[in-house]
C-alpha cells in the first residue's frame, strides 16, 4: 500500500462531481453576508462561551448538513449570526487543541503564546479586573496552575486532552485552589452542562459574568450514549464529498496517532461508521446546548447575555484520506462559530477571521481595554453590520511540515519537507480536490502566494523554513502500519475492522 506522488487524476472529476455538489452548501466559504442595519450590542453583557472539541464546520444542520440532527444549534443559527470563515491559526504539535485554546484565552498568535499561558494577560483575567465574574467548566489542556490563576471559580474541570466520556476525572476550583480529581458516573457533555446550569442559576444581581464551557465532545473516543449511538449507527451518514481511500502523498503526519484509527486504504464503511458515532456525539452535545439555553432563559438573563458557540478546530474524518486535524485543509482548520446576542440581527458572513479574534471581541463588548500584546481583532463591527469583511488573508501553520495562505478565493499549501505545493480555487473547488499548482496558467498566482507566505512568516514570527536543503520523497510506504487500533476506540470498531487486534 503506497501513497502515490500525484493528486487525484482529472478523469475522476466527473465521478466526484455529484458528491462535490451535494456538499457544496455545507463547506463552501462563499456564504452571502447577512445582518446589518442594527443598533448595537448592549454594554457589559454576560458572555456565555460554548466550545466544542474537534467539530468540523459542516456538522450543523442549519449550515447545510441534512444528515446530522442539531435542532438547538439550528435555532442558535436562526436567531444569531453565523461566521463561516473562521480558522484556527495552526499548531506546533499533534494536540491542536492546546495552542488553539491558548490563542483563544490570550488573543495572541501561534508563535507568541506559551502553551501554559505563563506570564500572559488572559481574557478571563482582564474581564475579572473589569468587574466580571468568571467561571469555567470542562476541558482545560493548558496546565493546572494556569486555570487556577485565570478563572475565579470552576466546577467539573477536566485537566487533559481526552478521556473516557463516561469516566471524567473532575475537579472543583474555588478561591484560587484546584481540588483533587473525583470520578463519578455521568457523560462528559452532561456533566459540563450541569455545572454551567448551576452557575447560571447562581448568577444573580448586577455583576456580569463570563462562563467558559469547554466540552470534550465530539473528540474521540467516539462513544455517544444511547439512544444517540443506536440512532446514528442505524443510518450512517454518507462519506465526505472529498473522501479519498488514502492521502496521495506524504504530508508529514500520515503515521501520527489520529491517522492510525483506520487501516489504509480507508474502508468506506468504517469511515461511515466512525462518522455516525461522531455525529452521535454532536447530536448529544446539541441536546446539552439546548438544556443550557433553556436554563439561561429561565434565569431571566438571556436578554443581557451574548452566547457564542464555536469549536477549537475541525477534523478530517475521511476527507483527503485523513482522519485527524493535523492538516491545513479547511475541514481541519476551519471552525464553526455562531454568535447570538440581544440587539444582534440574525445573519451570516464568510469573512475571513482567526479563531483568536474572539478574544478581542469579548473584551470589546465588555468595554475592557485590550493589552498591547493582543493580536486578535474584534469581530464586533462585522456582527453589527458596520463592516463587510474582516481580514483580507489568513495564514495557517502546522509544525514545521505544512504552511498555508489564502484569501477569499485562492489557497496555497506548501509542504517544505517534501518540496510540494497545492493551489486550490476555493470558489470552483471548495473541497480542495483539484491541485492547480504547477499549471502554467497559474504560475504567477502561485509565485505571488508563496510571497504571501513569506510575508506571513515575518508577520507571525514563524521560525520554520519554506525550503529545506534535502527534501524527502513524496511517496510513503504504509504497508504493515494499518493494523494499529487505538486504545480509546470502541471495542466493536476494533473487533469489526481490526480483527480484535
């Protein structure tokens, strides 16, 4: 089993076209802007920030996916503002959530924030100094010392990257002290929803609050509770429009942990089964979002609360032959973001933004002065209809093996270690399937975008070269590496697809 050194041949395009068209609405960044013409968001509102883990942007019903049931997120989208062009800035290692969340908490870019947030003025701390009550529940993967410093209080805090969703080691945070872990029965998403619901019930009086709810779903292990599991597996969703049995060349991460969750070439039925469980986790998470929103409304605080739903990054789940988030394709780096708030007119915009721009947005709506080191740009003008765009270009980085830059139509990905590039016309090819790099017709554009990459490296202090002295081969031999199930995979997946190994 060898990955070829070429991208999908052009003769495959007619066969792929129906699937591409089917997924166009869900993934296309070409959504039309909406909203505008409103007054303003209220001063010093409560901020309820709901953050999913590993949720790709095409997994919300209201965003065009008919195969996933997300009635509460759909309602949030109908009542709020959908931002479909938001991207994670990248990662320095395979655990993409760590830098993503560090950037969210600090408003700093990838190479300017320590992963443990040491010495950084974070958004919750700045909000607390501005008179906000700050609370956390859920996942914190940036160090126990930092969470105890950054938040005033917390309940059901999980330190780590992943765990059995039914056995979460939870800690309480009070008076700057993080308690010892306690494991009790209950599913992760429900436990974290319970914690913030209790907090909302206690948030009385005039003091505004910032509540950070960091779910571990839909991160694996993919073990949705019943009846979500059975319902999802009874009718597995179709393969992603850009599914490939195997990635066509060595992107530098084909033997990483996430890529070992299925054999090569990828068995289509196995990918559909994993997608079903993934969707089941999202649908169960959606139900908890519904509980939280209902509690907010019952508390009487909904009219002065901004609700933000987002994810730290996406996930491949079979797209381009990949499973994890360790790539710079849109399915891995783009994040779903929905903002609902009093005075905010429902709408939708595809404006390009970084996920860490949310940090500046939080400070802006709270009336808190941002620190000099903050690089995020407030999305408030876009949300209030005072701006049609946000950032003209985005750059994303993964370890020292992948670099990308894009505008609202074109995207260039460079793989320095193998001296390979991909150029995509996102308007005509939103699923990034047709590589135009090397085409004489696009030589000038490819060269200009390589210059954009160099400019982005300087802008963000990227220390890694775009060219290496001795690039490796594009081809990689994956023979014998496919029967490596992960210990977190459900037993039935291991038994069915790995022969019980």
